[in-house]
C-alpha cells in the first residue's frame, strides 16, 4: 500500500489555517516543505523526526519556506530514533542554494546541532530512486525554475501516484503519468486565465490538469495548489473534462491499496 497524507493543498497566498502544497508518503517521505511543514504535519500525527527522505519539486518560496523549520525539528531525529539514517534530500539543480540558505538562517556553522545530518542528491528526469518497496521515478515539470515531477510506485503491487509539482501542460507529462492510479496535479491558474498570463507563470488551469489525467488514463485526479476562493469553480471545470476528480483536502489521507483500488480517510 502507498499512503499519502495531504499536509497542505493551498495556493501561494498565506491564509488562516492554510498550508501550501506538501505531502507525506508512507509516513516518512516528505514532498516539499510548504510554509511550515514541520508544524503542519504534526496536526495529522506525523512527527518531523519521522521524515527520512525529502523530495523538492522546485525551489519557489512557497515550496521551500518550511525548510529551515524542518531542519530544526528534524535535527532531533537521532535523539528520538538512535538508529535513524541521515536525512536524504533529492531535488532540482538549484536545490543546493536553498539548502545553504536554510543552513545560514539557522547559523549552522555556529550551531551545527540545529541541522540534521543530511545528504543532498540532484536528480534529473529519467532517473529513479529506490526506497525499499517504493520506486520513485523522476519527471520534468515545465515551470520558470528547474522543476521536477515524481511518480511513486509500490513495486510489489504496481499501485502508483504521480505528483506534478508546479507545471504548465506539456506533452511528456501524460506519458510520465500513464496509467497511474492517482494523479495529484496543481491547478493554480483560474479556469479563465488567459494564455498570455499562463505563458508568464507556467501554471495549470483545472482544464489542463483534466487533460493530463484524461490523456494519461489516470484512475483519479486530485487537484491541489488552488486558492480557497476558486476551489468550487476549479472542481467544476475539471469535471467537465474528466469525471473522477476531487479537490485535495488538508489533513486527508489517501491509501492506494493496489492498481485501481483506493480509499480516502478524511479528518
């Protein structure tokens, strides 16, 4: 089984009680750090010291602002879990700059105990990472910064979930997501966003997300990274192009039991 805990699903604007896009897979793998993932994940019962692996989709502020906080909280991992491995961090080409920025904020040279032992690995589209019984394939996201999409597959059953990160539509994305059980796709651009504006920000409309889901023949589409005031319109426009779609909900957990078998647990 693959479990996905939705820690944050909001857009890039800070709102009361909201958290921007970040997720925990199988209790120990974090995708992006949002505004404050180390605090937000505790609302779902996940401790920051549980995180052994971090994947960054891209280094825009709303996806990495929580990195210093995660470092600070995760630095206790080997006190809480003496046999814990070093924190493994994977991401795009500009990831080292963000890592150094977080270390500088925490004054790691003076206070090294505030940063967990960690290893940074730059990963490229077409590569994969094996994490026990889960394989993580790396895809391309089309965004102003170097960006990644990730596909998690349980090797024993073949159940899979794809996270697009922030991206405009591109023809490889449905190929990368082909046949996935769940597609977690951003829908930051409103349904009526003009093409000229979309070319500038390189985000997806709900229609774009539905197009990817349809062309990929995904089992289910989950829309995330949307502004709260637009969520109903986003859902309606996506459903006009793909039937099995819903909005991501902060605090919800998705379980992929195997190919074609999923269940939701809501807060």
